[in-house]
C-alpha cells in the first residue's frame, strides 16, 4: 500500500503522500475557540481529520496528532479588532474566562466522543504555552519582521515575499478591509497582530507580562508555537476548514517560515463548508445546530457522521433534517445487514481486504465510493470472498460501529411520569395538535429524555445514553 493521494491546498493538486520520516506522520489540526458549543459545521472538520488519521493508520503509518484549544486571543472580528470571544462570553454569563474555557473545552471533547472521533495524541491549550509564543515573537522581532503600534506588536507582511501563496492573495488584489479589519496604523492591510496590549485602565482576566508590555497573544501565533513545539519546524500535515485559509493558515505560514526559513507544512488539507437548509449557519438566522440539537430530536450522533461521510470532504454539503433522517435509517439498515458477518471467520484474508479498501479510500479519502462499495457487498451486488473482513476493515475507516450489536448504551428503566407524558403526547399528535405535542416533547427533554417518532411508534431514549461506546 502507501500509495496515498492527498489534495494539497497549497499546490492545488493531488500529491502522493510521502512523510518526512518513514513510517511516521506529524499532523496538526486547528482546534476550537472555546467560548460556545461547537456547531455541526465546525464538527465536519474533525470528522474529516479523524477519517484522514484512520486512513493513515490503514497505510501502516504511526500518527502523532496534535490539536490545540484556543482559550485566549481569538477576537470577535476574526482578525485584530473586537473583544476576545472567551472574555466576552465570561462577561455575559458572569463567570470567569477560565471557567468558560474549561466548560466549553469539555463540551467539545464530549462531542468528539459522541462522533467516535479519536482523541489527538496531544492536547495543547494556548494559555499553557504563553512562554513559547513570546519566544517565537522575540525571534521574529530579532529578524526584523515586527513593528509596534498603539494596540500591539504586528507582523510586517511586506517583509515576507511569499505571503498569501496559500490563498493567492496577490492575484486577488484585495482592497483594504476586504479580508481583514482595517487599522489605520498598520503598514499593510494584511499585517496581523502577534501580541495585543491590554486596554489602558481595563484589566483583562487573561493577560501576561511580555517584553513589549502586558497583554495577550494574537490568535495566529499560538498554532505556530505549539505545532513547532510538539512536531518540529516542518509538519507533514496540517488540517482545518476552508475558512481558515484566507487569514489563519496564511498567517501561520508567514510567521513560521519567517523564523525557520523552512517550509512549515508539506501537505495542507481543508474540508468544505456545511450549510443548513441551503443557508450559511448564523445566529441571526437561528439555524446554528449543535450535537445537542440532534440529540434532542432523537438522532444518534453517528447518523450525522454517516451523513458527512456520504459526501467528499472537499465538496460543499447541505444539511437538512430529511437528509439526516435518511442517514439514520441507512445506518440502521447497514448494521442489520452487517450482523451476519459479526462472527469472526478464520478464512478471512485481511491483507487482501486492506488492499481492496485502500484502493478506494487512498484516492484522497473517497468515503462516498467506499460506502457505495460496502452497500454493494452487503447486498450481494458485488462478489467479495472476505465479506466480514471487508465490513470490519471499512468500519475502521468510517468509524460507525457497524459490527457493534449495541453501538449505544442500552436504555435504563423509564420513569412512570415519562411514560404518562409520552402517551399524552401521542394522543395530541393523533389529534394533530402539533404545538401542544411539541410542548410535551420539550417537557420530556427537561427530564433528560428524547423522543423519536417512527412508523413503528414513539421511541424513547435517555439523553445521556445516546453516546457512542
């Protein structure tokens, strides 16, 4: 095997993957800014990265994956203006910034478990690596890449001739303010903050002393500092969503390569956007969805994972409840078909099977084609001698618990009060009193249970039991 083709965002083409060190892969994935629950669009990037990691394992690579937690420095403008997202949420909720960051970091990690996403080899928080970030800025300053203005220390992009290669900035001829916030004191419109000063007379909860004054690191410097701290000056793979390309990843490249004089990343991989019912997710529209929203409607999170894998990671995808419903039914059917192969067959040839799976998935993570192949084999539309081995090997890539008899925890005893509410709701639904029935559903949810209406009747599950095990 090891004929893995990956689409590199920098070269804009598929490239044969060859790591720096034979048999080993260094991989960095941009983690969340922990000020709110991650929405399903955010989570697409982590399902994609997890799939990539599983494919690397199929090709017998040992993967060292690092993921950061952004708990300081990400401003509301996504550039260099506005309030810190974590501190702003702290002020809104009357909690400390540290409490906010800790709470939402745990919620994010729980969502990863729900989606059967493997934990990274190393978790790293921005606030635990202030020293490394300051040291990196000092090196940039020594090499002449920085300058100081009223609100902080900035990177001078005019000193880095290759700035914008990832997103072809020079070809776009962007106007001031078209991509980043325009700050009058900046020398160039694309210059970005390395270290921001705390506002005078307004002490922040998260701030540190530095050679330039009390303040906090910019959003971009943390990833460069932590990636190089754990993976070295050149990484094999860096992943994220395409929204990271114009600003965050472009700036990571500039500040990292300005210091080392080496290529920062050999393969940049990005997944496309996920819209909801044809629209971009937005709080103003009210269509931002989280894993909790899926759970509240009775959907198993792995149904969402299945839905994501039916599209190629580089293809824009539109989420609809109808599509999720179809995915849930398909996953259920897939598991039922696969149960006849749940008992190990000693005649299975896993070497041949791995090669068959790799032949499909090694073409830039072609999960839709792999799923189609799996269905054809299970429905006997295609002959394959080692069916059980193919199902098992495919599920190592897809991560759907196909051969697990009970991929979710068995439900416990349902309280009498909940049973009464369910019956009352069923009566209201038969009378087509939808609004009253929905109020009962929300009341049931407050008890920690979710209801799912199916052609066979109402199914009830405890919220805490809808996690992958």
